[in-house]
C-alpha cells in the first residue's frame, strides 16, 4: 500500500512531527488553514474511524487531546477546531484528525459548510430512530 501518512509514520517521508509514539504520530499539515494546523494519525494504518480498534480509541484520542492543548499554547490560539472526515473529503485514505488553531474573527465560519434545519420534529424523530436502530446492528 502506498499511503502518504504511513510513509511519515515509517520516517520514509519528511514531515514536521510534533508527537510520535506507539499510538499516534502528529505533524504539521503541509497545507494548513492557519500556522499550527496539525494532523494526528494512528500509527497503525486504518482508513476510517470505524476501522480503528476499540482498544486504540482511548490512547489515540488522548493524543489528539494533548495535541489540541499544545497547539493552543504553542501558537497562542484562543481555541481549536478538532475534526475528522470518514471517507468523504478524506484526501489521504488513512484516518486522521485535524487540530486547527482558532481565534475570534479568524475568517473561518462555523463548520466550513452551510448548515440547515430539519423540516419539522417528525423528520428529526425519524432520522434519530434510524440511527438508534443502526446502533443495535
């Protein structure tokens, strides 16, 4: 498999690494939204969050939490935006979490896309029901 993030994990590709251990590697995004934008990737190759083994969730997201705090302190940000894509909009097919430093009036709006509303309570209830049913599967 030719995965760009795995190449960084293996040290076969250069990156500005800020954290590296058995669970995760975190490095500066090559095309940051703002200076200090970091990507955190599991050390093991998995394409999506749903493929990350359950026993690795805590250790992985512990690293994400640590990186978020360090990004805020390191670039004097007021806060951070922490997000992951699952398949859609994933430019590299290796699960990763973006940690983006944020400040008031930095130019980013909301979740970077338009948000809407449910048509009514019945629609919201039906969607919630479908998701609850899928949780049992």
